C-alpha cells in the first residue's frame, strides 16, 4: 500500500532547471511537443511518475492499446516516484509540463500553478468515458474538483479497497494457548496484554513477547496506524482528511476537536496504564518504520508481537504468521460510554484518488491528449493499467470479464509482478465499473475479510456528514493561517501525548494543556476547518452525492474453489 501527500514546491537553483530540461530531451528523443511523424500521426508527450520496479512504458503491451485509442504516438517521459520531487520543482518553476502527466501533480500545486493545466471539466464533451464516470460515480467528480475546476482525473477503486486503512489485530493463537476470550473492553484488553507478557504464549521459553506495539504519532500530528483509533470506543467518527492529524473530526456536519475532549484524556490515561504495566513496546515512541515493521514479522514461525494496528495480517506479520491474527472491532470503553462505537474512516480517499492524470493548458495536440485521458476510463485499458497487459498480468475472458493472472516469473511475488507490468494503484481509471467482472487472487482481497469486522462500526458513521473528506481544501489565505496555527497545536499536543503515556502527570497538567491549545488559536482552527468543510459539503449536495450508497455499489463478491474471488459490478 502506498500513500502520498501533494506538496507545494519552489525551485531555487537554475542548474536544476537546466538538468531537468536536458533530461526531458533525452527521455523524449528530442521530439518537441505537438510534433507529427512523417505519416502525420500526432505525437503526445506523456510524463509518468511510477514505481521503480515498473518496466519501461514502451515495453508494456497495454501502452500500444493506449496509442491505438488516441490515434497518436506517445513519447514517454519516465521518472521513478522517489526521484520526482526535484524534476517537479524545476518543471513547475519553468512553466513547462508535459502534454499529459500521470501521477505527477495534485491539489497542492493548483494554487500557484493551475494556469499550467487544462480544466478537464470544460472538455467532458470530448471525453465520454470520463463523463460517464463522473455521472455514475459523482463523488469521483467531487473529489477531483479544486475551486470548481478539474485539473486532474481520478482513480476510482470502489470494490477493490477498504473503508479504513487502519485495523486492529490481535494474536488469536496466543489467546487460544492461554485459554483467553477475545477481548471486548479496554479492561479485558489490559488483562489480556498482561497475560501475553507473563505467560509465554508463543511457547519458546523466552520472555520475548511484546504484547502491544504501534507506530507513535509524529510531532506533525496523528496519522495512519496510530493508537488514536481507540477513540472510536467513545463514538468519535475519526477520519483522515483535512485537519484530522491535529484532532479535527466532523459529527452531524459540525467540526469539533478531540485534543481537549475528556475522552481523549481517558484514552491517554489508559495507554499510560498499559505503559506502566510494561505491555507496550519500550521502543514504541522511538523506533523507525523499518524496525517497527520488521519486529512484527517475529522469528520465523514464532510470533513475538501480540497486538498492533495495520492494514492486513499478511502485510503486517508476513505470510508465515498472518493466520495467527484476527481483527478486533472497536472495543467498549469501561467508563460506561453508551455511544455507538465507530471506527477510523478514510474510505473516501482510498476509493476515490484524485489527480491521477492531468493535461497541460498549452497542449498542441489537444484532441489526442484528451483521448489518452479518456481511454483510461474504458474497462480494457483501465484493468490493464492497474494489473498488467492481457496475457501477462490479466486474462481477458470476454467482454468486461477479466482474471488477474499469477506471476509468470516464479521468482516474483504477486505485488512485484503487478508493479513490474502495470502502474498498479498509481493508474488512472475506474476499475470495477458497471458491467465489469474481475477475478482476483487471494492476497488481493484479504482486506475484505478484515473489513467485515468493522461493518457495524462504519455503519454508525453517516458518510455524508461525519467525515472530514480527503478532498477538503482551504483557500490560499486560509491555508497560510491554518498552517501557522497548526504548528503550535500539534507540537504541544504530540509532545504531551508521549510524555503523559510514558511519565504520567496528565491529571495535574490537563487544565494548563487545554489553555495552551486555546492560546494557539484552536477555536480559530475549528472555524477555518468548518468553512472549508461547508464548501465541500455544498459541492457534494450540488452533485447529488450520497456517499453512504456510492461507497457500496451493486457489487457481488464470490469466493471460488481455487482460492480466488470474483467481484462483479451489476449496476448499469
């Protein structure tokens, strides 16, 4: 799974511009934008930012289908995502972007550089497939808009992705070994973790068990896979958009902040109890990502971590240990809270990813460029761009009927094979659009089983009013003010979180902490967030979006005897 956040850049070194220009000429074979081959075929430059594992685009057979669809020759400019930042800086500062760009630009660029890009909303008459996507999946249009314009078309993942990227896993094999029930409350969880610590549940005779490990929040705020998901026990509908990292959440359309809420204090006090009991990893606040994730893998077939927060068991614990773990839904807080429990939601951002493909405002071969964009929203090219070319990554069984193939190279796992032969989750398109039937290998639908555990928790959230959506954005003036306030708020909150969990003192210091956040303009932050949120809700209403229904389209899901599963979109 990959994540990215658009960032605004400024170029400061003329040499970087010169090198970027030389590199672009080398990549395109010195073919200027808008040139025609001797046959008269239009030539379109397409910049693609891709995984380093992906083959050269010209070597991927599906790109020939893309050229046939546009009636053009594509000159590819290819950049590994890890190397894109400097090239992007140079291109934007010079005012020179490729005719079409895949995966390169986002909402963080539109404020300063929107004049460099074509508003695709004005071109939908020339793009029937993208127009149909926006019509049948209207939230795809809403999530792609910036100030009423569409500078980047999306990737629509409904049916393939989850409603939350963060899930809570516990070692069921350890529970069975110690004859313990699956914990349902915070108190039960504490007792369970204490048993994990003292009773050698992995049976190797060593005191090497880490009952609970997690990725601690950074000084910049709360992120994915952090333990604040436990706040769902109080019915707080946490999500990932906007200012969620600094404690913002929406409930019944009203923006609130949990950093000064009594439930947040109770949450920290509970973690402090776990720390004092020695059941949280001593490295939880200091280890980096690589150490954390390697620790989850245990020692061969011997698990060493009892509980954590992550995407799927296989992703967290590896194939040797994954079947030892189960997902836990939101637990009941022992304070007596009777609010319907909720879970951390970012399904809007996982299922509707904006700005996957954009077009330059000054594109010379505009008709051909728009055909390239539109072709990604046909089922054949959409599926191949996501999973690999026909007879390489995908078998086409019939009209809109596809099977994702196992790797032909036995030295590659499924993920590496997919990234080698496609753009994978970096592809634009609508992948399980109406009429599509898609058969997937087991590892690509593992998250569905995990998500079933959270169905009721997610159902307790109104997706039309209880979510800070990933597409919520500020005006330039709001963004500057918000950023200034946010630094003081998050630094205060995150430093106190770590201190109170590991050293205590929350009862004595809480009132002073609340005053510190208020002096850092927390009330004004909520007002700014509310204004941006209200604008976004208005656009949703104008586009007749009902996200409760749209995130649950008419899909059928059937597991097959060979371990695969078939997803069918039966809507019309």
